[in-house]
C-alpha cells in the first residue's frame, strides 16, 4: 500500500545545469544536489516503436527523474484524482516523480531515448500494475 499523500502537484520539472562548450554540452546530475534523491538505479528506454506507450504503473515508494536524453515524449501522471501531461524534449530538464503517481509515457519521437534515474533498486513488490487497484489504495 502506498504510504504517502503526494499529488501531481508535488511532481515538477527540474532544470539541470547545462555547461556549454564549442565541442558540445554537458549536464551533470549528482546525488542529492541536482537530483532531489540519492540515485540507486539508472535505466533507459529506446527503440520504442511508433504509436507504442510505456509505463502504465505506479510505485509505492520509488522516486524517479525522467529525462528525454534524446528526442521527445510525453509523460502523463495521475494521482487518482488529477492528471497532468508533461512534454519532455530537452536533456537538461527532468520530471521529478514522487511515489504514488500512475505514469504513462507516450508519443515517442523517432530515435528518442528516455533516461530514468531511480531512488531504489528494482523491486517488483514496489509496483502497482493494475489501474483499478491503484485507484483503491
């Protein structure tokens, strides 16, 4: 069961530093500095076929930063009462998701890469994969 009372209004876009150089840009993301939590896992989604979506689950305790490392996609979050869609398309912006948010990722551009920084190691027990169960929490 989710042990918090976060809403979509507790989730926000985080602006990371963008260090520009004639040879390209770099964006550092450090634990508890640019990231609002200690990062314990990193993964990325890529080669998502056109028209497909990802996500469709919530986490009981996990926090995430979702970043469009390349290309663009939409993230729709839902707290059971309110929904909001964020369009991510810059690698120096990330969406900070608090625990208890249902999320769906969609509208992936060709060649997009979704980078996810997570506050915990993978734990299947932390997932809520059924939307009706999510609404009953």
